C-alpha cells in the first residue's frame, strides 16, 4: 500500500481544449496520483465537463496528451480505459425500461468476459453491496423509469461503484441528491481515494463541499487560464472572485472554514 | 433476481412452442385438406424420398407449403430482428425497420420491375439492390465526422422515406390498370409460393448469431452513446455494424415479401411489455415471436378468403393491433411492470 501511495495515474501534458473559437483550457499540465481527491470548480460553460470527458477519452483534446499509467490514452482500447477510469455522467438516458438490479450490473461490463458464470455471481454480490451503499436495496426490483431524480443519481453512482476503476471522474455527483446522501456519497469517494488507492476528480458547484471533501483543486477561469493546487491554498476570496465574478465571505468556526456567497446589495 | 431469470427462460420456452405450433398450423392450412398425421409422416419420410413416386399431398407439402412456411417464418424473424436493432440503434422504442427509408428504395425497384414485366427472380434481386442503394444514401447523407448521431440518422431516414413515398405514388399513378393489383399486393406485402427459402434462412441464421454475440453490448448501448463509450464499447464501430446489419435484414425481408408493416415495430415491444429486457434473451425471443407471428398471419391470409389470398401485411396489422392494445391496457406501460 505505502509504496503505491504516490503512484501516478493520470497525467495531462500541455492539454488544450477549445470549442468553436472559445478557449476552455489552455496548456494544462496536471498530474493525478493514487490517493488524491480533486475538485474542479468553474463557472457554467467554463469547460469542466469537457475536461472530464477528455480525461475519459470521450472527447478528443485540441492539443496535448493524456497518459494513463504512462500510456497515451488514445492508444489504449476503450475496454482497458473503462477498466481503469470510471465516469459519472451529468445526465443519464433511460428510454428503455429496465430494473434497478439490471441497471447496476451494467457497471460490471468492462470486467466481464463472455461465458463466465462464476464471475457473474461474484458481481451480483458486489452489486448488492454497491446498492446498499447508496441506500437502494429496497428499490431492487423497481423499474428505473419510475425512480425519482435523486434515486436515479444514486443508482448511477452505485453502477459506477461496481465498475471499480482506479480513477473516478464525477460530473456533479451531488446533483439532485439530498444533503444526507451528498455527504455520504462524497465521504465514500474520499474513503475510496484514501483507503483503496483510487483517485477521484469531481466537478462541483458547491465551494464548501469542495473545501471539505477534496484536498486538491483545479479552478477553471472563463478564458482558459487555470489555477491548480492544494484546496486550502488556492480557495480564497480573491481567487473565488476571479473564477465566479462573485464575492465570497469566509466564515471560520471551530477550526472549520466555510464560504458564503455575498448578495450584491 | 433469479425469479426473473426463470420467468424470462420460461417465456423463451413458450415462444419455441408457439413457433412449432405456427409452423404446423401453416403446413396444415390451405385449400386441400391434409391431416396432421399425413403431414408428419411426409415430413419424416421426406429425407429419403425418391422422386419417382410422389403423391400429390407430398408435393403440396414439400414443394408448396413448406417453402412458403419457411419463407414466412424467415421474413417475420428478419423484420422483427431488424426492428429490434433499429430501436437500439436509434435509441427510440418507436423505430421500425422501414423508418430509415430502406424499404422505399426496394419498393421503387420492385414497382419498376413489375411495370416492365420482369420475372420474379429479377423482382427479388432488384428490390434487394434498391434497398441497398437506399441504405447507401442514408449512410452517406447522415455521416458526419466519421460518426453517426442517431437523431441525424433518424431525420435523414424519415425524410428520404417520404421522398421514396412520393416516387411510389408517382409510379402507381403512371402505371396501367392491369399492373396496379400486383403492385398494391407487393406494397402491402405478401409471401409467394415460388421461391427458395434458403438464402433468407442463411441471412437470418448468420445475423442471429451476430446479434446473440452483440447482445451484451446492446444491453449497454441502450443507455446512450456516451455511457456505452465510457464502459468500453467502440460505439462508432457498433453503430455502423448495427446500421449495416439492420439494413441488410430489412432489405432481405423486403425482397422476399414486399413491405409487411407492423411486425418489426410490434414484436420487440410486445416482448418488452411481457417482461423481456435482457437482449441476450430478447434477441432469440424476437426471432421466434416475429417468425411465428408472420407464419400465423400468412396461414390466415390463405384461409380467410380462400381460394383468394390476402396480402399478409393486412393480417399482421389486424392480429397485431388488438393483441398489442390488450397487453398495453392490461399490463400498463413497460415501466410499471413487475
């Protein structure tokens, strides 16, 4: 465990993302190691999702390279990438009705080989554990189209947990979750990073959640510039103002720091 | 979980039985009464029959009804499988095999060959060619940056289908009266007595095997392209393959029997409604159910107005619509199942 602690999982070199004349991210050098928790913050349309998709090879960067465990991600097969990188998408698409227990099993797809029943059984047990983690066991036989928004979100997270990648890319994981599940979910991802040597990278809109659950932070500005570093170092009033064009108030209480957006008047 | 699996397997067994019944029913129905015992003995002894002394009944079964039955089954299965693939490809439960206008090209080719009075073999091969040309049109027009967007594919296909429809009407209006009956018969879909069942069956068998292998990927692809990609599926490749496969299946079905509506749309849906969701079982179930539906419908089309024959497309809709509506009404929408 110890010697893997600083294992380098993902590396971006000179990564540039642009979309229709808009520069989303300019010349990004970024190294993500096992055991790290990252937050990506930025305004709407700043390129957070595009960056996350690029890391999962769902989007081709304009320039630069991304390496997974020292191999260029564009040279790897999608299956190998899926075995190492799992992504929670912002939206899911359920045109066809299937059951909760069937949905969660889709997470095992990258690991499954054809005709292996033993494996299937093992994943079934793990699927139950993942569903339990997300409080979904009572909904096991429900159809996904009948679930509430938050329940669907939790189901998507449970599916991702079953995938068991090394790198978790989470696009707004707390969307439509109630507060209890927000905290439980982020806590679990933190546990996965710290105890299971995974790396988590999450796009968040809540500065406090980022501050509380992520050790490292990437702030994306509107014009492609970025700030990168320890969350406690780079989240401050000045930087938040330049990222969001919104003033923040720092509240300190019992060694904890909270950030409160200030109303203009 | 295991109860579901049991249920799905049970349904599959039921469909096998249904297929058997449909085939026997089809062999049994016709102008000349041949009882079941005779049918079985003919089928069982035909393997080592000698051409020298063939009875009339043997001839009717082996040369007329059996090829026709096999053609009906194959066509139905091809259409249903094509419908299932289209629904997955377009991520739209309302898609059917004709939605991309592939049958339109086949129809034009078929109508022209009817107009020119070409022989049946020409009719079948030209309509297959027409379907393939139509497919290339959709393919060329809807590709952008080497990938398919289902929406773009759908729009291109629907617009092209409308265009073919206009051309079909144009040809119908220009055609002399004595050709019209045959043309309408073709357009409504009917299974003739005369041609070989083997090519269609080979296509069906090969594509069924492909689909069975693809089934786990189909289970993932229905959740969206991005999701499938992130789980390790080469969606571009898969989309292209599904498109080609569905088109070939449709072209094959259309060239055997004209445009038989409804089977491709309704069969996969019916099976989803009764609780089959895993494509590993949905694929074989679709083949069996589509095949038996069309076999039944074709038998009825021979019986109802005997000795006149009805286009089987009318029958499929007349049987299929009430069954579907009853199941929809009693079992509710798929999402309230279970």
